[in-house]
């Protein structure tokens, strides 16, 4: 058994075999441990980049989150990509019903559209998709998708048929103003300030509608 002398308190202590290089007594061995790489080692943080596990020294500002600029940029681009994906998924839930129905249209959709009697029975529940699929040697999933597509198209056509322009919208259209101009011309009001103002309005409206609604 070796005997050592603590340099702090000059007290002799036994040096165990598993610690042959021990220099301090039991009281001072934890205080006088090996000097660490950074004096503020307790403030070390890890890089927040997913694929990096490097430590950030405490000498850097507290707001530092990444070990280098490249990792910070890569993490920012990854977050933006995730946000864009979430946004697209949210927009897909509110997509146009006609666009969503077109994804389900196909050969079965056309054949079912020609058979109005069977289509009506399928929509009303008088016939099952399984029975119709067995009769025509089709898959049940294909028939179901086609029926849902026809339902979506019928609902869309119903919504479009119930829509009517208000009188304010009609007043904005160039065709309405042209009708008023013709009546004023027949009544002998051509050349009046009201007539000229309406002509200017028609020209301006025609430019707007031709730019936004031309095919």
C-alpha cells in the first residue's frame, strides 16, 4: 500500500491500487480534479441540428443554438419544408369538389353515367355496389368511387344552378351598360354628360373584364 501526502492540507493518505495517480486526500480529491477543457463547462449545450451532437461551449452567447452556420441554415430549411407540407395538406382538405371528383372518374364512371337507371338506384340505395360490380365484372372499390364521383358532380351542378347574379353584379357588367346606352341613344340622349360618362364607364369596365375574364 502506497502512502501519499495531500498538497493542500499536508495530510497523509493511502493511495488505492485502482487509483495509482491519486494526489489528493478524500476531502480535497473532488475539489482539485483534473482541469476541464472549458472553464464554464457547466454551461455546455448540444447543437440542436438533428444530425449533429456536438457541444456548444458556454463562452458563446446564450442564444446560440447551433455549432455552425451551416447546421442552423439546414435546420431552418427543414422547418420551412415541414410547414409547407402541413399547409398543402390543410389546403387539400378544402379543395374544389369538382377537382376531387375528377380523381375518382374513369372507365367505370363513364359506363355508370350512361346507365342512368342503375346510377339512380345506386345513389338512392336501392342497389348495392357489390351487386352492380358482380353484374359487370368490376371491382367493388371502383364502383364505389364512381358513385361518389357522380354524387359530387350532381351536388356541384346543383350549387351552380342555384347561384344567380345580384343586380349589383349585373350593373357592373359591360353588357348591362351597353343596354342602357342603346336605350339612351334611342331616346335622343346621345351627347349628354350622362351619356358620355356612361360611355367612359363601359370602356373602363370592358378593359377590366377582358383582362380578368377573357378565355
